C-alpha cells in the first residue's frame, strides 16, 4: 500500500488540571476539603490561610510582606510557618481544636469495664487461684459485659500444667456474676436479665418476670401474650407488671463503660427566614479563608532565574485553588437556594409537607448537569430551624394521589410515623389499615410499600406493637 496523508476533523473533551481540581473539590465533604487544603498548604509555600478578617472568604488576598529566609533570598522559597485554622464553629460551643469540619468530642475519661471489674475483684476475699480465674474471665468479656466464649473452650486454652477444669471456671463465673453492674458475666440475654431480677425483692411479679426471662423470653419479644398466660398461669395485670419490670432492665450492662465519641457536623449552608422569605447563606465557619503570600508572589513576578519557574507555577496553582474553592461554595449556595425555594412547605410545616423532587429538577433550573447536583448534595449539610440535614435528604421519589398530584416518600414516612404514634396500643394499625387510611386522604400506597417504609423507620410489625 502507498502511504498517504489524510486530514480528519474531530471533537473531544479535554479536562484541564484546573477543571479536574474543580470537580474533585466539589464532591469533597467539609472534612475532606480541609484535609486536601492542608495537604496543598504543605506543598505550596505561596498558599496560606488568612490570619485575620478578610473582605471575602476565598478571594485572592495579598498578605503583608515577611522577612525572607536565607533560602528564599537564594531563589528556593521556604514555606511560612503560619497555619492558623478557621474552621471552629461557635454555635457548637466549647473550645475546638484542629480544623476538621466534622468534629469528634470525646467523653471525659472513664474507667473501662475491665478496669471497673478488676477493682471490684481486688476487694474480694477470694483465694489467689479463684482470683486469677475470675480475672481471666473478665478479660474474656465483650464490651457489653457478656461472656461469649464457652467455659470448655476457655479451659482448653489453658496450659496443661495449670490443670484448670470447667468446674473451677464455673465457680469463678458465679463470683463474677455477683459483681456490679448487675448482669455482667451472662452468657445470653435471658441469663443477663435473670441475674438482675434475682437482686430484686421477691414477690409474684418478680417470680413471673424471672420465669419469663429464663424460659419464655422469645414469646415476650413476639408479644404472644396468650401463650404466655397459658404457660405461666398469670393474669393480665401480673403479666403487664412483669413486662414493665423486664423492660426496665439493662440487657447491655457493660455499655455504660463504653467510650462514646460524639461527632458534630459543621453545616455548609444556613437557612433563615428573612422578611417572610426563606434564604440560604453560606456558613462562614465552614469556608477556608485562603490567600497568596505577597512576598512570594513578588518573587514569582521577578525575571525567571533560579527557582523563578517553580515559583510562578506554584503561584498559578495557588490562584487556581482559591478560585476553585470559591466556585465550590458558590455552587453549593446556588443548589441550596434552589432546594429551599422548592421545599418552603417543609421549612414551614415539617416532613409531612415535603414535596417530591429529583436531581434533574434542580439541574434544569440552574442550567448544570445532573452529576454536578449529585456531587453538591453528597456529604454537604444544611442547617435549618427544623434541624441539620444532608442536602440529599430533600430529594425523594413520589407516590401518586387521587387528585393527580404526587406525595413525597418522605412525607408518607412522616404520616406513617404519626399514625403509629397515635394508634391504640391494644389494637395497633396493620400495614393494610395504614394504606387504607392514606387512601382515604387521597394518597394511593400499596401495602407492601407501607411495609417497606415502616421498616425503614424501624417500626416493628403490628404483632410486636401490641400491648396488654
């Protein structure tokens, strides 16, 4: 074949580094954005956080000149060491450290369950061998205070020369089960409840509760009161009192010693009602305030020699980042305001007034791609008078109504929650009855859809909601 030259026209999309960074920053959460900025601050000496107040968060600001280091004077700049963070949220109270948008507040130091039980063990009059075996069992407890490992298995793990028998471990376990909190060392929920019931004064209710916890706990969980009365011979009043007694017990005695960390989310957007109009505004506490260091910017503007090319590149990257961060928050604000405009009834009346909405609706209004709205609404939070919600919370499918309209799945869940909360505990509403009630209100919902929504709300089925 003879080689030939041909001209061909084609179009293709090229993502510039700036556009790639813009897309990446848009999909990051507040925590991830802060981590990304910290990484870039360490890599780029021209980029820095603002120390004081600024006219516009994220705008390119020139910092006051600083005394250059020896390396900076020679052309290879040294990064300034001022990294003040601006992510504390005063509305949460307390002294916050670090710059994470998603904060973790640790509870005050408390002894662990193992420490607590070992301190009790030290006060007993047990012999050295029994004390050692009890300490071994304490180490085998899980965080709820249960002994999930069989005694035979624990005995088999002991060195042969220790000559530890299952009977000895059983004796040590009985000693452990007398420790506080009551119920610790149990091998099942029923045994845990029985250990707590045995500490109560003896009467008919206590004896019935002990029998139910020991032998009929599954029937109580299933609320099969007819079989319970047949098996125990109890009347309604005594069975009701025994049920209330069991409900007041703690099935996880070791949980009070668990170290619980509370996590707080800094909202990206705050919604307020101003002159009868709902307005969304950016939360300044969630916005990093960045600027270009003036001294390094001047060095980058000088004739390119030595490290001038590197400085010029870093200056451009710093300006790109500042612009993309500002653009990120501008996009979040636009999407948030569009959501607020369409969910005014929710802000006024709550979940029951939530209207159905999909990503495409917001994308069409703002003239952006649906994927952009998806990135904006993921892990971004809005603070409203009704609570703080992820932006995705305001989107949901719809169910048709008799009038030709549509009801949001969120509103239907709220209605189900209201109906269940107001139902007669002696005759709770079935899924079919709830569907019928909603149908009378013009909302056509199948029974299986009600069951799905009820399960998502963690509402038990009708037989488990029935009371004596």
